[in-house]
C-alpha cells in the first residue's frame, strides 16, 4: 500500500511516517518500480504501535526499545515492565512539577489585584527570576 493508505489506516501523518523511517523507528519501506514507498501489514501494525505508545507519552527511544521487544518472541517481560515503570516514574515527576507550577501561579494570581494599577506580583515574580 502507498504512504497515503498507510497514513489513513493508522492515523499517522505521511510526514510522521517519513520521520519514523528517517530516524530508524520504522524500517524503510519497500520501493515500487516507480520509487514510491510500498508498506506492508507489518508496517501498519508498527505504525499503530508507535501511535499508541506516543499517546502514552513514551519517548522515541523507549518506543524503539518496546518495538524491538515486541518483535522478539523470547523477550523477557521484565524488560518491558522496566521500561514502563521508568516511564511512569517520569510521568509522575512531571505531574508533580506541573502541580507545583499551578500552585505557584494560583498564589500569584490571588495576590494580583487585577485592576488598572500597574503593580502585578506575577510580573514581579517573573522579573525577579531574571535578577536572581
């Protein structure tokens, strides 16, 4: 199938399909006599796998590792679990950082009078960061 059909079947844009090939996440597609890419069912599966993994926030490197493990019938599930556990820990760290940002911004918003006066704790805080 051509790249447009592969994109339609997987929900992955043609641009991203080319990118995944360029970085080695997706094996290079076979080429037809007219030099057009020709994708197989395995490629469609890999693209769906990549799309799902991206939606779960896995990095390209992690997805590459997970794809390699998926293709290995003798894979240790412990390695798959290790990648997922590490990813969850990273997500939890990022969520905590974002919650801290929200708390800081809420406190600054509460301190800001939000009127016609020029004083604004939000801008003061941002400006103070430039001098510290």
